[in-house]
C-alpha cells in the first residue's frame, strides 16, 4: 500500500488507538494489498472521548460498555446499577483505554 495513504490514515485515526499500537498498525497497513484499502477505511471506530462522556453521564446504566461493544459488561453494569456506583466510577478512568483496545481489535481483523 502507498505510504502516503497509510500516513494519512494514521494521522486522521490516531486518536482511536493507543500510541504504542500505531507503529504496528502502520507496518501492517503498508504490507496490505490496495484492494483491502476501502474495507479498512470503512471499519467503524469508536471515539474514546465520546465513550468517556457517555461513561460520566450514563455509565451507571452500562451504556458506555454497550457503546464500545462490550455487551456482557454492559448488561452486568445495568443489572447492578454500575456495581452500586463503584464500577461506574472505575470506568471513568478506564473507558478510554478500553475503547482504544476495542478499536485495535476491530482493525486487526482486517489486517490479517
């Protein structure tokens, strides 16, 4: 794949991944065929900042976990009212990292 296209993808989507994941994503993107480019660009990535806002306001109901695709944890938070509030508060500090990890897992499916 063209290095310029890959760098533009990294620049525009870098906030969706952890900084240590970006070199690995870049390397794998460079080794991909051009026919996968449209598919890779269409991967729906979740915004970590949006997840944090959702977590602050609706985290006790598990909506933040539903947003990033953790349905099981979302149901658990919903049934326990965010672990009686404790789980909801803990997620305020970890939901952005969890969102970036989910994004990395999504894009990994297309890079192999």
